[in-house]
C-alpha cells in the first residue's frame, strides 16, 4: 500500500524524503516531493514548502515561484533563500506583487546572518544573497513596495528587509552550497559548527518545554 502523506507535516516527511535522497537522484526526490505537496491542503503545503530546497535542485525555485499561494507563510521565502534565489529574480517577484512579493520579502529576510531562532539546518546552510545590488537600489526597491502596499504584512516584511539591509548586502559567502543541501539534510554532522548549533537548538527547545511544564504545574497547584 502506498503511504498517504496528504496530512504529513515536515517531521513526518523527513524520513521518506531522506529515503528518496539516499536511494535516487535529487531530481527524482524533488518530483516525489512536489507530488506529495500538490495533494496536501494549502496551509500544510505552505508550511512544508521549504523542503524542496533540500533536494538541492535549482529548478525547485521555479516550483516555488509557480506554486506559492495563500496562506503565504515564511517557509516559501526561506526555501527560495536556501536555493540561492538571486537579487534580479527577487526584484522581479517584488514588482509582481501578490504571493510572489511576499516570497521575495521573506527570502530577503532569510538572507540575513544566521540567528539562534532559525531552524538548525538553515543556520548551517547560512544562505547569502547572490548578485546583491548596491544599497541605493535595494532601498529604493523596498521603499517602493512600502509606498504602494495596503497590506500590513507586506509593509512589516519590507521594513524588516530594510532594517537588515547592511547585513543582507554585505554577506557574500554561504555556509553550504546549494548542491550540498541533500547531504546537509541527510548528514548534518558532516558540516562545520553543527554541534554548537544543534546544542543551542536543543537548549532552546528544552527551555521551552520546561517553561510549559512550569506553567502546567502552577495551574494544577
């Protein structure tokens, strides 16, 4: 019987995607994954969308561009950044408006220096914006988005991308090449600084669990 992944989240998809990456080609894994995502409800597809990046296939950017739709969570943009969407393409999305504009803004924000609140694999990959523009072009493009939008979500994202401008434009070396993203997904321990990043992530998760436990104890006492 073929497994039903229509309601599978990223955790449930991790092992089957890993199996496809181990046993086949990245493109075959991408084909399998987009087939799964196509059958999922929009909200779940949106939250799982970034997984296409870990196939390491550059054409996965095309899939993001075509399929990004409401609800446009930050995962679409994070996937685009992991795949190395360059500034000229991001600028095209910014001008296009709609879902593509939100993907572009989230991708730009994902290009800022890795932070502890980012997913561990994203911190290790540490994507940097290819073909970064001069500061004046970057600012003018985003200011135009702010001026023309009526959406609070779009305005807030554009303002965040502007706030990170120096950081986004000055970074020119990513942590893991796009072609190596499948290996990162399968064997993150092969990459530098992974123990520190995973340790910090576990500490954050443990702290959150402890806080929840403390709250529950207070409620029941």
